[in-house]
């Protein structure tokens, strides 16, 4: 008995992508990456967790904000350049208006101690959201062709180079990213080789 393929929902058009990414953009202060996976994979079910992780990995290597790169890839996946433009516009339009308004307010009230304290507190919240996202996406690594131990070692090496040694991103990509890609390529090739 053959199993039927899972049919995933898809956006109804570029307008649906624009609205979904606008809603996503308005949920995240300090970055929406922490909630993008939940929104796109669990709520909308447009992507599997593995697809999201693949797009995020590629988005981190490309220039520009990670989540904007993901928006472009999601939009392109469903509706080509029109979808990519709609998803990116959804990510950027409302936050642009909000940032301009908040910048004007901050210029007037930045000297108040309560404003400075609030911004420090939001930094801690943003860090917690990033750690939460990393833990949630970590389960997707179980199916990685590199194997979980290699993923853990590479993740720790990346963290150490960025957080402790404070190396620039380009150096981290060269030191960890390239060897990780070569190792994954080797493991995939080895798994497909006839025994």
C-alpha cells in the first residue's frame, strides 16, 4: 500500500505573502527570526522545519538581514519574483514606518532614565528569544547528513569564535562554514556510494 504525499497549504497569492510577512514583521521587536519558524512552519504550514532551516542557513550566508533573505526565498518559492517582492515589502513597510516614528520619539526622550532601562531590558529579551529559536531549530539537526555530534561541535565552534573570540562573520564563515560544507558534501557522497 503506497502512502499519499503530504499536501501542504500554500499562500493564495502575493497578497497573502505580503499580509503574512507584515503580520510576522509586526510581531518581532529586535528581530523576527525567533518567531519566523513558528509562523511559517507551524501556523501557516507553508514550509517544513527542514525547508525553513535550509532557507535560514542560506539566508545567513547571503548579505543582508537573515529574515529578509528568508522572506525573499519563501516568496520566490511560491510566486517567483512577484512573491519575493511581496514578501520583502511585507517585511519592510510597516517596520519602516514604526522605526521612523520611534526614532522621532527617542530623539525627544532618550535622556530619561526609564527609557534607557527599558532598552537594556529589551536586550535581555531579544537574547532569550534567539536562544529559544536555536533550541527549537536544533531538533531539525537530527536528520542532518553530518550527524548530531558534528553539528554540536560546529555549533559550539561558531559560538566560541563569535562570542568569545569576537571574530568577524566573514572569518567565522571561512573557519567553520567552509569545512562544514565540505564535510556535509563528503558525508552525502559517502551515503549515496554503492556498498
